[in-house]
C-alpha cells in the first residue's frame, strides 16, 4: 500500500466516518496540534529520561492517539472508537500528585530550562497549551467533547511537573525568574 493517496491534493481530508472537510477546518487544526505535541513527546523520549518519566510519556502518547481520534470523530457519529473520558483525566491528576510529592513547593516562577529532557518537556508543555487554546476555539465552533479541553489542561500541568522532576533527577537546579 502506498503512503500517498492523493485524496488530499485539493486541500480536503476526511473525518472518521467519511465526511470531507477543509484541511484548515478547526477540528483538523486541533488534531494537527495534538500530533505536534505527540511528536514533541517522542523527541523528549529520545533523550535519556528518568525511567519514571519514560513510562508516563509512553502512556500519554497512546492517550494522544485516543484524543486525536476523539477530536476527528463528531460525538453525534455512532462509532466504537475510544473517547477521552474522566478516567483519562483522573489518571493525569494522579500522576501530577505522585510526581509533585517528590518536588519542592514553588513560590516563584522558574525559567523553562534545565537538562535537554527537562527543557524539551517544558517545550511540550507550551505546545500543549497552544493545543488547548486551539481545542477551545474548536469547541466554540464544532461539536467536540468537553473532556478533550479538560484533558489538555491537565496534561500541560503534568508536563510542567515532569519537566521539573526530570531536572531534579539530573541534578540540574531550576532557574528562578529574576525581575530586572
């Protein structure tokens, strides 16, 4: 089977279920943001991360495929695809709580830096925030699950905590933001 289908040459693509939409459709833009986030997590995983982070990131990458399929499938479309649910969100919250216990409480802003893995997780966090904004815009126009927005909101928090944890594991101190 060839990788190219030529069906998108006119600037359209298909949602799950076959509906054709413009590649600039907000639903497609949101899926693209999720794809970029997933790829950035793949880059982060290419570094020698703490074993705890590696397992969590692999789980998240799998969830992001669920999220992408959810977003590409209008809720009114009857299908058996898995959707992002409250259990996905609760899992993120549990991970945030677990990793945060190993970190010092922050009373100041930190610069998004540190080890290569930690800095890449900070980058992933910012991409996740952008995906969240695009997803919110999509929700204002399209019929999508509110769980998608909530999931991205929690995920950005988790990525912040994972970036801090990664820097701690590599003994790279956090840089405090200094007002000049």
